[in-house]
C-alpha cells in the first residue's frame, strides 16, 4: 500500500521510539493500527458503494472485445493471402507460357 521496505520500517520505528519513548510506543502503535484499519475499511466501502470493481471489470471486458474486433477486422491477413495466391497464379501462368507443366499439381 505505502511501498515501505524493511529498512525504512526499522528507521520509522527507531524515530518513533526516540520521539514517543518506550513507555507510550505500544499505545501509539495500537492507535496507528486502528487508523490504518479504519482507512482500509472506508476505502473498501467507498469502492463497493461506487461500484468501482464492477466498472473496472466492465472496462477490461470492453477492452478485450475491442482488441478482438481490431484483430478480426485487420485486412492485412486477407491481403497477404490474396497476394500469395496471385503470385502463385502468375508463376503458373508464366510456366504455362514457357511450356513447362505447373508445379504443385
């Protein structure tokens, strides 16, 4: 969530230990834990009320559909196929003009 590594956590704990003192450190840690828990619950409730999860899922589905449609509508595949067939027909026509039998048949 905050992307804090182990080394940063140790530094934060040492600073808190010096500022708050060893006597009140457990109370401060409990209070901070409650605040973090409440913030996570509020965020989860907000997401549920706003329907952000469903909206994100719907947007991902639309993106997949668009990608699929674009791939299917890509004319380059059919153009390459037509180009190969045309080259093959031209080769066969040239060979028949020269008097050679067509290859591949």
